[in-house]
């Protein structure tokens, strides 16, 4: 499972490098991935929260958060 998560993160980073835009964020746009930040979401059982810049935005302060498989 750890390998799959690493693969998903690597894929997100690779896609981000190729020029993704805000429309490419698979979840919602927020600004703070910290535990008390505005990116907190409740994920269904069996899924985990992903949150980060991942190259989706020109603005370095924006983040993308979504639920996905581990």
C-alpha cells in the first residue's frame, strides 16, 4: 500500500510540473494543510486525505485537498 501512495504522489507531482491549473485540482482549493487549517476534510472509511500544492497553482500559497485510496 505504501508503494501505491508514493506512486500517486509522484504522479501528482509529475502532472503538476507539466502545467496543471486550478481546474485540475481533484478536490477543493484551500490554503492551509495543517491540522487546524482550512483544508481539513472528513474522508470515507478506507480513504486518506491528500493535501498539498502539487504544482496545481501559480500561487504558492494555494493547496489542493481531496480524499483518495492509500
